[in-house]
């Protein structure tokens, strides 16, 4: 008489294969999500930089400018991953900063900055790695 079904050994092999695939895929997935969050923060920072340039065009100075409420976090709605701030602005220059917030951390790049000259930096990684 023939038996039908799978054996415990076959089931254990399938579970082991799934575990190996998951252990390889998960780090890639989390890196992908971090890259996406970072790209969103950079887009918001670029919007803030455009706002600063419009401010300068109409007033002749960056002094007195403030990041509009709609550009204060990234993503713009939902749980904030980055807080977008303007820690420094004087007559001829400004610096926009995106710091991880709300329990989110970006160990690869940390805090991102963008200044009036277009210089892009990060507190942990290189600009080439973090500003793609």
C-alpha cells in the first residue's frame, strides 16, 4: 500500500530553506526601506531649500525665514522618520537639517544637512553613500 503526504524530514528541509532565504532577504529589505526614508527626507529638504531661495529672492536675505509647517517632518503625513529643521539662517546663508526622530534611527547616515551653497553632508556616512 502506498503512503501519501510528506515526511517530517521533508517538512524540516522546507522550513530550513525558508529560514535561510528569510535571513538573507530581511537585511536587504530593511536597507531598502531606510534608503526610501532617506530619499523622502532629502526630497523634503530640497523643497525647504526651494522655499529658502524664494524667501531670499523676495527679501534679499535668508534672515527671519522659518521652515513652513508642512515641511517640518518627513514623511509629510503619518509617523515622522526625520525632523526637518532650520538650525542656522543669516543674511547670506542657511543650513537645513534632517535628524532621525520618533524612535527611527539611521545608523548608516545619521543626520543629513544641506546648506545654501548646495553642500550635502551626513553625520555618519559619506555624502556619496547618503545623498544618492
